[in-house]
C-alpha cells in the first residue's frame, strides 16, 4: 500500500528556484520511514525544500515496511534520477531497483552508519548532500550555458555484489560478513545506540562474550579454502560499522572483491585484532589476511547468518559474485 506523506503543503508544493532560468530536472525521492528511528522522515521536508530551491521538480514517496523500495525504483523510466534517503540497507535496495530500470541512483545519508555515502565521498551530512545535489536542478545557468558542475560529470558506474542463496538474490554494496563482524552487526542493530560507530563498537565487544570461532568452508574463485576463525568477509566498499575501514584496498569501481579473514586465534590475540578493526586500523594488523576475488561461495556451517549493509542478506549456503558497474551513481 502506498504510504501517505504527511509533510505540510508548503514543503510538498511545487515552488522552484526563484528567478532561475533553464530547464528543470526531475527527481524521485524515496524516503525510508524506518532508518535510524525515523531520522529520514524528520529530515525529508528540509531535503525537499533544498532540492526544490535549486530548481528540481521533486516527487516524494515515503516508504513503510510494507513497501518494496527496489520495486518502486525498478518501475521508473530508464534514465530517471532516483534519490534515496535512508540507511545502507535501504540504499542497496533502491540501487537494485535502479539497476533493473536503468535509472540513475542518488544516495543520501539518512541512517545510522551511512557507510555507502562515506565510501563514495558523499559524507554523512544529508543537508550538505542535498545542497550539493541542488546545484544540478537546472540544465543550464542564467546565461543558458551548461554548468561546470553538470550532472553528467558527476555520474559514474558503481560496482556491487550479487548475493545468491535459497532466500533469493540480493544486491549488496558494502561488506558481506559471516563471522564475529556479522554477530557484532546483529547486536548493534538490537541496541538503542543512535551512533553507528558506538553501536558497532558495543556490538563487537558484546559479541566476544558469545562468539566461538567456527569451521567455515568457502570456495574462492574455484579454490576451496578454510575460512574458520573470527572474521570471514567479502568486501566491495571496504566500509562497515559506521565508518570502520575493514579493507583499505577496496575500490567500488575496479570489478574486484576482497576476501578478509582472521583465523582461529586464542582470545588473548584476538582482542588486539578486534581493537584494530574497531579503531579503523585493520590494514596494519598482520593477523588480518586480504585477497582479491570475483566469486566466493560459502558451504558450511549451514544456516549461519550473513549480514551486509546493516541487514541480514542470506544464510549459508550462499554465493557472492562481483557485479561490475551494476548501477550508475550520482555522487
């Protein structure tokens, strides 16, 4: 059922940029009602006002848990611009829809972690992001010339990961985790903390109390590999946990994934590794192994939950394969 948007007529009205000339571009803004305890809903009216002030024709859709943002974005006309205001899981769902419709994807940070926007260099301030997008609202300036800050110059291909399991096919953009990092993500989601880094830090150390390194069987580019231990992840962006850089070498435009692994260390040695991860110094710790890959399959232990972009994405068995240039992103 389509959600009713309750923002005021003044905000939702069709007023545009005063005194500006040039054709006005159109944008569909999808707003998550769930991300970060309703943060996106509270910010939405200001975002709309900023975009319309730059000349954009803005259509707004406030989505509820019963809506499918991927289906909504997937139903637009090819070449349309679809903006998404929400958390990382919400942004990934909208990106999946933009892939299917061949629309341009414009993410705005509206969640707790905002790791995709961090990785893209957009930052974590949704109002600053809206002001940056507002400059693109008109196709030309008052003299009729194209702006140097044109839309075309800010669109680029973005890689993703197809996660295929018995539960279906999902698009993930950040890091797929099945080890202690996944358990930490689950506990962070269950906490009442509103800061992504604080929530993940709490989740990581709380996870130590119940986590036991398990025997993880994986196949990396056709080669069977034992990924037992503490951390077993597949990275596209290298970012998770509200700004933690797990894999510094990850590039979202190189057609390559990175497998990150920390083996079965004793607790006394695992603690410094975890501290390095939470502090964003993972690349400096010798116990953290990283290798490049294109396809990674996990076969055991069956039923183990995988997390990606802050949400549950699959359970073992599942396969992750790179999706080069899966969507065009407006940065």
